[in-house]
C-alpha cells in the first residue's frame, strides 16, 4: 500500500506533465503479471519480489532513448513540472500517513503525546525512586524531551544503560532521578527493565482527532530526523534498522494484536518512506530535488547522462546497504531465535 501510493504520486503528475512512462510496477524482479490500457503506452506490472516498486519514465535512463520524442522526456519539462513529478511521491506518502493517523485516532481515541509517567512496577528500580504516576518527564540524560516519540528514541539509544530523568511533579516541583535497569532473561534473551511506563490522556471528538493526526505525524517526522543524526554520529547502528524481512516480521506481529494497530503501523511506515525519500541523496527523490535546486541556481540543468549516471551509482550503493540490512534481519529473526 505504501509503495503503491508513493509511485501513484509520481505516476499521476508525470502523466499530467506529458512524460512518457514505460512501466508502472509493484514489486521488483521478474514480471509475473502485466496489462495495458487502450491508447496508453504504459505497462502496468506486478513483479515477483514484493520489496518495492517504480515508475519508469523516459529521460531517467543513462542512455537517452531516441525513440521517445524529446518533448515527452522528463528532462525536457519545465522546472515546475519536474519538481511536482518528483515531490509527488513523498507528498502522497505524508498524506496517507496523516489520514491513517486520523482514522486510528477516530477508532481508538487520540492520546496526548506528553511524557507522563504511567504505571510504576513494584520490585523494579523505578519503584525505589521518587517517581510517581502523573509526573511529567522534561529531560532525558540532560536533553530536553518534548514528546513521547523523542523519548522512546533516546530510550532505545540508552540500550539498557543507567538513565537520568528530570521530572516535574504534580505539585510543580522538579527533581532529577537516576535509574539503573534490572537485567532479566526471558526465553533465553536478556532484557533490561526500568519498571515504569508512559501514559497519555485519551480524548475523543473530531477536532481532537484532527489535532492528533498532525501532532503525531510531525512528531514522527522529527523522530526520524533525530534517527538520521544518531546514525551519523554513531549513537545508533545499522542493527537498529530493518529491511523488507524485518518490516514483514514487525507487520505480522502487529497484525496479530489487531487491525487498529496495523493502521497505526502503516501510517508510521508511510511517513517513514516519505521522509527517507526526501533525504538529499542521489537515487532518492530528495537527490533529484537537490539537482533541481542546483539547476535553478545555475540557470541550466546538469547534463542528463551525468545526472542519471550519478543516480545509478548511488542506487547500486543503496542496494548493497539493503543487502547488509536484510542480512541483519535474517540474523536477528532466524539465527538468534
């Protein structure tokens, strides 16, 4: 669904701009299904491996296809037409994500994203501190925390280490507490338990649902931005990323907990795909937008063959990264079991 919506955005705006489209594909690898519409040059296909999709437009290939009229190639279109065609996939992903968050909140209720302390378990380290249900976490290891999404990311980075929390008690006073987790082994796997959880006030109503979808959607985007920063600085490693196999595993586990949770996860994945594609890296939509911005500044585009070669090289590197992440997925899911 996420890939289809992304590629549909590219497809619709490419068609509107008059760009020749060879193929609209769901999946990668060998074709297993194809059909054509009357008076339409595009092949609509489903391919064997459900790990992506693409819209193949004239003008994207390294070697220019002379059979396609110049005015039907991507590179010959106006700057605005190219910009809208490239950005459309990301926009469609964000729209899908925000709509699904709205549907999720409409069914399950909208929960505030504040970092309020919920349950505190007896017999665990958090119970030995002055933490109380209803306390608001304001800082994590000295860094200001504004929502649950950033807290959970920083909590993941902590990876079982001693943490420091600044909390605001119900009486308005502030206190900093330090918690060293308790190590437990469950089903042969070690995990670190701090003994507290987060809670949010649940609201209902149309306006609160709209407010939740935007607040949560933008909160997830900020969380992903921090994730990229943490990957670059080494706070997170490639082991924290998931490829198609890891995502399939998470989706199957989430589906077992109910359809409503699957709606939320689909929203998360869609926003994630949109955000990643905005990164200014060649082969991503953000990389193509970067070349468009350079074109606007210079007043003329880069030679299509040079630009497309750069995208092809980076696409190959991304495929290598995907192989590495998929290998980690296999190790985490199958070997470590």
